[in-house]
C-alpha cells in the first residue's frame, strides 16, 4: 500500500513521502519483494521500516532465514539504500529516519531501515512464553536490559538532571492513558460482522463511517459494481441467494473465534 501511495505521489509530483512498518516475518512474504523491486525501479519516495524483533509468532529469525544473510542485505539486492539500526536506541532511530526522509524528498528513490529490537512477550497477548520453551529466559532478560524507554530516560537524566519531575509526570500520564484504553476496550461491544471489510476498500467520500450507516450502505452499493470482495462463509446470506444459504444461521463473533493475527 505504501508503494502504491508513493507511486501516486511521484506521478502527481506531490512533495510527500510514504512510510510503511512491518515485521521480520512479513519480510518473507512475496509482496515484500515485489514492492521493493517496484519502488526501486521507479525511484519511489517510500521508506520501508522493518521492525526486526527476531521472532515471527514463536519462530526465531535464525530458523527461518539463511545464516550469513540479512533483511538489509536483501533490500540492498534491489539497489535500495538500506541501513541496519539499533531499534532500541531512540536517538539513532530518529537520526536514521531523518536521513531516510531527506533521501526520499530529494528524489533519490526508496530507503530501507531495519530496526533491530526484541519482542519480550508472546506474539498476541500479554503472557511470557519462555516458560513454554519458545525461547530461553536469559535471552529475554538480556533484551529487557536494552529497554528503549529506560535507555532514553537514562540519557535524558544524564543531560538534564532537572528532568525528573517531567519523567514522573509522563509516567503517570502514559499509565493513565493505557488504563483508560483498556477500560474502553473492555466496555466496548464486539465489532459487527458487517464491519469486517470496513477500511479494506476505498471509501471515496472518506467519511470513515462503517457498517450499517446510510453513508456506508451507499458507499457499499457503489463499491459492489467495481469490486467483488470474497464473502466469508460465516457471513449472513444475501436475500437473493439460495434458500439453503438464506436460512443459514447468522454467525456471532465471540472471543474464542475472534481474529488472532
Ligand atoms: C498474509 C499473511 N500471511 C500469514 C499470516 C499469519 N501470521 C500472522 S502473524 C505472522 C508472523 C508475523 O511475523 P512478524 O512480521 O515478525 O510479526 P511479529 O510476530 O514479530 O509481531 C504470521 C505468519 C497473516 N496474518 N497474513
Ligand atoms: Mg517479528
């Protein structure tokens, strides 16, 4: 999508840069290579940011990619300027991102950043997974030592000892924000099946409305002539389909069957 957006910027001569963020596992998808090739060929203003947290689900990068190779190296193979950065060093990431944006704005084509970091917990959810044998506990502990928030806080303290009050205020503010987000999520209803494709296809009006609103219904009618999204079998049948399908029970999303990734 970012490559497409960058193509549009380039065609329209817009002074804009697209950026896309994805994992080390995502870099093994075919579309990754297609996008890099296309962006390099057309010198598109797009920054590819790979957050390499060393795992895809519970599978380490060393078990998935040949030794002696790197994701940055693969990007360079397409002739793209690419840099591997300590992703847990906020200042280094800032400087690399600045350089990447400048490179794109000056019409030099795409830029690739591989940010080395680490995922402390399981792929989806709040639990530790080293007890399940996914990875060794000492690996997790040594990576926690590199916590980017702690490192940045220490760096700020070193330059300005008077920053302590501000740090404590940020801590309170962010913890309150997370608590509120959790409370809001728990109090919210599950999304409706009708909203499954919300945001998947272009909403020409850009209203951002989903589901069963008059605007969404109008835009769905307009879309239906141009796009034919695959209807998942759990969807309620359309009135015009066969008797068997139209009497099929309507699927109700539940926690157990909700999307996991
Ligand atoms: C196109 C596609 N292929 C496969 C999956 C299944 N899947 C979900 S997450 C995941 C691993 C992603 O790894 P990574 O990009 O490193 O993300 P992380 O696990 O670090 O969050 C896979 C294979 C998917 N959701 N979509
Ligand atoms: Mg990953």
